[in-house]
C-alpha cells in the first residue's frame, strides 16, 4: 500500500534549552531532558552574624538588603544556627541566653539541637529551609524548644516513674 506524502506523519525534533519538542500534524508533545527537569537553583538567603552585625541580625524588620546573598549552585538550603548558654544547679536549669546567631546558605543542613555540658550547658540549634527565598528569617528557637523536649522528656518520664519497666 502506497501512502502519499501528505498522509504520512511528518515529525520534527527540536532541542532548545534542554526541551525536546516533538511535533506532528495531530498534536504537540513536550519532553524534557534530565537537566531541564531538575529544580532550578535560584535560592537567596539572609547572611549575617550577631558577632559582626549585632542586633540587626536578630531582628530582620526593615530593609536589610545588604544581608541578602545568592546561594552558590551547591548550596541548596538556607540555615539559622543559634548557640545559647545556660547554667543549672541541682534543682533549677536557667533559661538559655543567646550567645551567637548566624544566618547563611548551606550545602548540607541537618536540623536539630545538641546540648553539651552539665552545670554550664551549651545549646547549639540549627534550622534549615528551602521552600522560598529568605526563609531563614526565624530565630532558630523552634528547633531548640523541640530538640530540648525530644531529648529530655523521655528522661523526665523515666525518672518520674523509677525506670523503664514501669512504662
């Protein structure tokens, strides 16, 4: 059976900026290369340090465009690092006092808190985000509060009930 040229399917393939376009007489389909389907990296974060920028790094109300930084290609997260100290006695643990707060882009970011020390405690908390530009405007406190209770609540329950066997 002979098919005329007008009846034949005529397709053209064009590659433009990572997009593979296949066109034919009936419909148009769009296929993307791997590079085109990867999330485009255009993340901006706040970059500051309370040791250098002082209170301005804590309270980001106002126009602080000099704290805006475009993250490098490999830096896919914004981060807030907060370091606080507290002292404790046998009965009372003091409220942590902030010593340092840093905001920046990060290649790897592992959120959470660690507490080092017995009587003088050093609290180091990190929060991470990548959902929107300048998402690292928070104080990093949420991570401390959650991290503190996630670490110490089981210990309080064990001590209150006298051992794991009671649970």
